[in-house]
């Protein structure tokens, strides 16, 4: 069973606790059996209302198209702070310049749409490497994870290391090859090549023997761009809330520049080509990739089965009973016509 709350759970919890407390206080002070029954029924109403607000549901899941083929595609994305630089092409749905990470998202979407039938994996790296999407044929899962990518929280940044995902991705590829040696594997490294850590980057050579192709795609410009601050909360697409990383040596906005030399070295170590995103790299890299025989099964749009409406039936009946009781009490409190005439006669 899952919950789809109508309001934030803490709000529902506080609201329910206050109502339950008030009803229990009145129930404890009731003396007559009828009065106690009335407040007990009101307590049941409060409980039903809280449960309905949580919208309990069972089963069901919206799934995208599912396909199985002989190709595995690994997207490895740089999400360090430099990927928040505003020197990518302007997006048609944004007034402000798009960040490098915005361009990455667009390229992954375009490439996955051209490789229908492949299995996809998405890994991001900054201070740590994380597999956002394990190998899946669910295109919806990949699209959701890609759209949710953000740069690392600025205050946790410890510099950029372009070789950070080597060991992690190498283990993923080795495991996949051991499980399905018959499949082909391609890897796409998407980043800006900026190395700010003092140590010399490690080699990607160990990965080369685990893949059958792919490419390295670069983002940004040699002139560079300002990098947006990301605190994990504020909206980075709201111009009123955008702040920029400061250069501690000058006190001005720090600038990150594309390093195509580093990216070309990575491509050489992997045994693939390097291209810049603005040169149509996403389209060029996927052209001619053989997915192999595929079996495609249509997606399912069946959502979770909600049953909160079942609880609404007794709640409605109890509410109608309360209204009826209130109406009866009002009717009884009104003076009868003969009593009114008698009162008027006394006054006269």
C-alpha cells in the first residue's frame, strides 16, 4: 500500500492531532450515554478524515514502453559545479542562458529517443559517483531521472576531478559483461573537462576494453561562463533567485571554461571520438549504432488503485447524521406558537 497525501504529511498529522485531542477531551467529559455516543462517532469521523487525506492506494504503476535488445547504453554525466555555467546555447523555453547541464539533459533525451530498444543506465559524478538509473528498458524512468539532474550543492563542492567515475563505472561495466557477455555496450561521457583538483587525472584505459563504442561530448565555451550557486532548495531557473559562485581571490563572479584538451584525452583513452555538443554530437554519435534484434512491448498507463472513496461513504453518512441532529436540535429550541401567544398575552 502507498500513500498519495493531499497535503504534506506533517500538516495532516498536526491537523488530525488537534481535532482528535479536542474530541477526546469532550468525550472524556461526557456524562450521558447519548452524549458519549455522539462524541465517539465524531472521533470516528476525524479518523476517517485523516485517512482520506492520506489517500491510501494499492498497486498499479504507470510505466513507459518496454523494449529488450542487445545494446546497453551508459550515460556518464559530470554534475560538478562547473556544469552550472551559463555558456551553453539558449534554450527556447527559457529567457536566461541555459546551463551546460541543461544542454546535457537535452542531448540525453535526443539520443535515447533515437535508440529505442536499447537498455539505458545513467550515472552522475561530482564528489561521489551515483548510478541514477540502473540498466533499464523503461524510457520513462530514464527521462524522469534525467530531468531531475542538478549540479552538486555548491557548499559541498571539493573541486572537479574528470576521472572521478572511472572505478565506479568500470565495476558497473564488468558486472554487466559478466551477466550478459553477448550484449554490446557503448558509453557516452558528457562533461566540460575542467580539472580543478591538484592531482593528475587517472586514465580511462581500463574501461576501454569493456565497451564497444560510444563518445565523449563537451559542453561550454573556451571563454567560459558564470556558474550558478545551487543550495539544494532554491529554484535555479528563477532569475530572482539565481546567485553566482564567487572567486575568493577577486571577489567577483567565478568563471568556468571548457577544456577540450582533457576531453580529447579521455576520448583517446576510451578509444572513441570527441565532439562538442554544439556541433551536433548527440545526433552524430547515435547514427549507425546497431541496437540488434529488439522486442518492444507497449507501456501501461494504469495508475495506482485508490480506495479512499470507500472511506468517504461512512464519513458522509456520519456527516448527514450530524446535520440531521443539528437540525432537530434547532427545531426543538424554537418556541412553539401557543407559547408565543401566551407570552404576548402576558405582556399586554
